[in-house]
């Protein structure tokens, strides 16, 4: 009888034990599912933030193109109109290419409706640019004159003349290309371009009496009034560029090696930096986008999260904090110049810490991207 009672008690204990194990298993499963949901929501939120930043950048690029088109149609009294028009159209086409590239690389985080709308907008802007170019830039007419043949009676003579004309045309075309290539290798320094220098310290805007040996120095510019404009900096090696203008609407930087770019005034628009190596940038702008750069430091103040793509060994720090490390530079700092365009670098505000909220489009995981870090 006693043995039977023991068996019953053991059986009950086994049942209770199994029930407890089953409940514990369900509890752990539930906890795991909640954790997975939480992680998914965090990833979704991160993707949503990147998508919003991407759409904002695309919208700003589109707005910039439309503003340029409006400026072209309204500005008919520019003495250097053709040269400025060509530069402006080139920049618009670069921005359009940028929009297309961003859309392609970000299609996995954008909705199908957004992608369709962007592509339609690209097509519309392309048509507007082409129409504007056709209206405001006259087409160059190519006039080719044949030598008159004295005896155009035989096929052989005609064939020789045709061959001679073709050779003359090809020779002229090749000589023209060689001249263009020769010109393109010369440095340029003017109100819209800084290009092709080595081992130089350059101050922008250039001074009227400055002659640095470039293809176009400031003596060739008639409108040096420190006005708002866009600037393109490219193909520099071992150079320092100091930007001390009133303001710029946009800044594009391309192909820099071992350079320093510092601004004492705001860029009241976007900055695009592409293919730079071992360089330091101290900049203030509404947006900054960094493409295919390596081993660069960015001391920045921005009104939206910085974006990097295809870049490695990138370091970020605060523009103002970095400036304070160099007393000689900080002593001349004038916050009022920035506040005039709604950039308040000294007070603690909504934009104060955006310099370190970096979006890496090559890294959508929650943990820190290995491609960038903060300056210690």
C-alpha cells in the first residue's frame, strides 16, 4: 500500500514538473519573440529615418535644379552668360546624375511609389534642362568646305578629293581636341571654379590683384562682388583652400589628395564631396554628402544628418570645438556671420549634435558602422 502511494506521488510530481517545464518554455519563447519584434521595430525605424533623409536630399537636389532653371530664364544681362550657362547646365546634369545614383542605391529602403515618383521627376527635369539649353545656348554650326575640283569628270579624281577632304577634317578635329586637352590641364581659379593646383594656399574669393598662374585668375572676372554663388573645387594635391566669402549656395568637391578645406562662412545649401583621400574639411552647411572618400576628417556643423557612401576611415568632429583647439583661428570667429543665415553655432539647439548622427548608406545594422568614427 505504501509503495502504491509513493508511485502516485512520484507520478504527480512528474506531471507538475512537466507542466512547469512547458510553461517555462512558453515564457522563454514569448520573451524571444518580443525581443525579435523589438529589434525589427528598431531596424524598421532606422531604415525609415534613412529613407526620410534620402528623400529630403533628393528633394533638395531637385529644388536646386529648378531654382537654377528659373535663374537662367530670369537673368539675361550677364556679360559672361554663355560661360556661366554652360557651367550651370553641367552642375544641373551632375545633380540629376546624383539623384539617379541615390535612387538606385537606396531603392531597397524606398517605397515603390517613391521610386516611381523620383524617376518621373528625373525624366521631367531632364526635359526641362534640354529645353532650356536649346533656348539659351546657341548651337555651333560646323561648316566644312570642299576644295573645288578642276576636272570632276573621273571617279578616281573625285575619290582622291574626298579622301583628301576627310584627312583635312580629321586633322582639324584632332588638333582641336589636342588644344582642348592642353587647356584642361592648366589650373583654374575664379568665382565658380578652383581646379588643378598642387602645393598651393588659396583664398576664396580671389582678390582682384591676385595672379596665381592659372588659366583664369581673378583679373579675368568682372563681377567680384562677393555675391551668393556656387563653387566647384576639384583636382587638388597638397593644397589648402580658405573660404572666406559672405555665403555660398552650394559647394562641390571632387578628387582631392592631402588637402585642407576650411570655411569661415556658411554654405546655405548642400555640400557634395566625392573621391577625396587623406584630407581635412572644416565646413558649415545645411547638408553634407560624402562619396567614396578614404581617411578624411570632417569638422562640421550641419542642419541634417551627414550621409556617407562607399567611404572608409572617416572621422567626424564638431566644427566649433575643433576651431577652439586652434586659438589663432578661433579668435577671429564671428558667429554673427553664421546667424545671418540661421546657423547658430554657439548656443545649444536642435542642430548642435547633428554632426555626429551619421547615416552610412552601406551599413543599416543597429550597431556602429566600421566605416566612420568620432574624433576622440
